[in-house]
């Protein structure tokens, strides 16, 4: 079973056709999210549609199926063009589906859990407040890819990161002109997606200053609710977010990888 070049419009038509042939339920990890890369490749059976998108130096796999057994067969027969990552999002994971990835040679590399808050900490910004500027783009991009896991953390492209900077959605900590930490977030109306937070400074107070400024900005902009994703194995980060009032809401994202080209690392503060 081989992938062929395709378009997102045609892939979605294929999903609709599968749904019509099997009017029952379905499983998918495609929720109309934006595709990062330019290349789309797809493969399909009567009950399953699979497609991949090139992201950085690997592929991200998406599926739509009405029969887990059929998906398992397709995964086993599929010829992947390179390192491939897939995830499964749900509150109560389907064990047969998770087993299908393992049996097809994928390795589970992480489980992320969503945390939410309907009452963000009320803070004031402090003297360390600094929004990223356009000329911080290279350093920010390098920092994110040096600290976070490219397979699981959905890192922004340079173009997307430039949009965040232009929209005032990146906080930075710089010492002697060098980037030492950042918070990247996305405002969605009156809700914020707390995307990425890192601190590489030797001063632990720098983390606190960044967080105070993040929550201070949210207070200024009238944003009172938000969500974030955290690796459940990163106990220190979980503890930090809980201290600021975030709580798990039950949603989990299981990540699987095949053809690893390097060992994924942790993402420290």
C-alpha cells in the first residue's frame, strides 16, 4: 500500500465517501487543523483514509476510519516515506486503535494531557515586560526547536512564528542581547492557548517574571480563560501550572512514532 500525491479537498471527499459507506461511528485525528507542510500524500481503503503532511524533517500521519481492524491492516501494509508521527486524541482511548499502531511498528513516545482554566491568575505586568520584535525571529525559532520536542510539541513554522510576533503574542526574556526565555501564546477571542514556555536563564526569578507578565497581559486584555497541553511525564511543569490554577480536563493525546531519526528529549523550563 503506497501513498500518492493528493490535495486536502480530495482527501476530505474521500472521508465523506467512507462515512457514507459506513453510517456508524468513526475514529479520526483530523479536526480541520492547519497543515504545516506543503506536501500531502494519501492512501485509502473502503473503510479508511490515511494521509501524511511533511513537517520539519518528518511526516505527520492523519487517519479517518470506520473500522479499527481495517485501519490496523492499512497501517501494516503502508509504505512510509520517512520518520512518521501519529497521535490519538480522546478522553477514553480506544485500546484496539492504540494496539494497531504498536502492531504496525510504531512506538509510543508520549502522552500529553490538556489543562484548562476558567479564571486565569490576575497579575500586573512588571518591569521585565518585553514583547518579541521581528529581529528576534531567528533566535526564537532556534530556541523553540532546541528546547522542545519537534514530534509532540507542534512547533510553529518560521512564518507562523513571525505572525505571532507581529500580533504581540510572544513574550521574551533577553540578557545582554541574548534570548534566555520566552512564552508563545495564541489569543482566540477571550480565551488563550498557552503554547510554549521556556526559561534558559540561570536566574529562577526570570521564570516568575515571564509568567507574571503573561498573566498580566491576559488581565489587561480581558482574557480570563485558557488551555494548554503538557507531557504527563513532565511532573515539574504540571506542578507549576497547577500552582497557577490550571486543572486537567480529561482530554489526552497519545503520540506514536515510527522510523525515529533521533531520541526525543524533554522540554525543560
